[in-house]
C-alpha cells in the first residue's frame, strides 16, 4: 500500500527505537553479599549457645567473678564518657548524677568489686585455710615440745585438739591420775603449770585472739559451802589466764575469760566423769575467717552441743538447778561412791 502523503504543515514522524536488555537470571545467586550476612548469623548463634553453655556450666559465684572482672573496664569507660572538662564537666546544673564534676565514678549502676578475686567470701576462705595450716603446725609443735620435756611427756594424752566455730580448742583434761588444780581450789599444780607454759610458748607468736574457758564436773559442793561450780570454773579460768600471761602472752590477746561450770561436759553421758574437769584454751580464727562458712556446716560436736542446749528437757533441768542456787545439794537419785565417814567434817567433793 502506498504511503500516506504528508500535508504541508504536518511534521516528519519520529523513528521508533526498541531497546533490548538481557538480564542474567542467576547472576545474583552467585554473589558474595549473602555469605557475609550468613557468617554474621552463624557467629551470633555460636555466641548465644556459648553463653547458654556458660550459664549452665558455672556456679553463681563464678558468674559473679566473671561479671566483676569486667567491672573496672566499665568504670573507666564511665569516668571518661561524661563530656568535656569545662565548667560543668559536660553535665548540667540540675543533673542527679554529677560524677564528672566531683571526680567520682557515679552512684547508680557501677559496683566496684571487693577484692581481686571478684567474690566477697574468697578472702575469708583463704584466711581460714591459712589459719588451719597454722593450727596444724601448732598441734605438731606442742606435741613435739611435750615429748622432749621429761616432766610432762606423759601428759600428752591429757591434751586434745578440736577445731570448732570459735577456732582451735586445746583442752587440758583432768583424769583419775592427773588434776590441774588442787582439790576444790583455783591453785594450779606444778605439772599443770608446766603444761600451760608449753602451750603459751607455742601460741604466743600468733596474733589470733584467745579465749580461756573453765569447766567442772557435775559433782556439787557440800551443803553450807559458799563456793559453787560457776565460781570455781571462772576462778580457774582466771588462774589459767594469769599463767599464760606470765609465760609471755600479751594482755591484748585475751578476748574472753569465762567459766561454764558443768554445762559443757566432755563426757556427755556422765556428768561426774573426771574428764569433765578441764581447761579450754581456744585460739580464735583470724579476722574475717570466723564468718566465712559459706556452706553453713559446723563441726559435729558444735551441732550436738546446739541440739543439747535447745533440748526442752535440758532447759527444764537448767531451770531446776537455778532454783538450787548453783547446785549446793546433790541431784535427786544421785549416790556418792565414797560417802564421808561419820564423825568427820564435811569437805567439798571437788577436784
């Protein structure tokens, strides 16, 4: 068909241009951007599972130590993050936390660890472990001293060592063939004085506090006597303190001097046993070690003593003895093994 003729004033038609763009269908799939994103995702998941494993495999104290380990770094960041060092140090006049202007480290969110280990009771554990090592060395040294000294080497069986919540308790125990004090008095016998002197020489170099505690048996004084077991045990504790002081123990070392009469018997099944008459010299724990019992575990003897103390029957018996003014007569049902012969004067039945 012939082309249509243009008019005189009709413009010339513009050519039609067709542009073809060929798109690579799988080109993006083989790029590297998705690999970076996937690597970041795997790293984050690995860190997450590592965190979950750490939370499950560590104790609360270990987690506290890990947290406190990073605390100093956080403090330094906080100290340097308040702005300029100008008039207000980067803070405003009405701000609640003005640590840049006072040189502090803030008062809201940062906690400084108590010690380098990160947990508050690690220092107490270390102190208690050091005390235990000292106690063991003292025990060995005292036993060696007694073995070398001819007069008292046979008294090693009368010395007992026990670790309690108060510290290392050294018991100097009476027996049927040995007594520390003259009968019914607070006068130390020569052998007992030598034994106390050896104890003093062993412990006088240590700074630990000392407790001296006197014990008696359950045999009361005869009727009409002004002395009783409370007074006797206290007087004997004071006499032992004087002997320790005379052997080089400073007065500032003594924390308590006390007498407990027959309330803490050594032989709990027999209050009249002569072994209940004893002196306890307790070398206390160092400062910070006495309250570092994280597991709350006391020794068996201490737990038994607490149960006995809180026993209702024991409390009732104690109240009955108080009404007896400290035990001026024999308990009901008690029988003397060697009663005083008729016609002789009444004497105390004590050692």
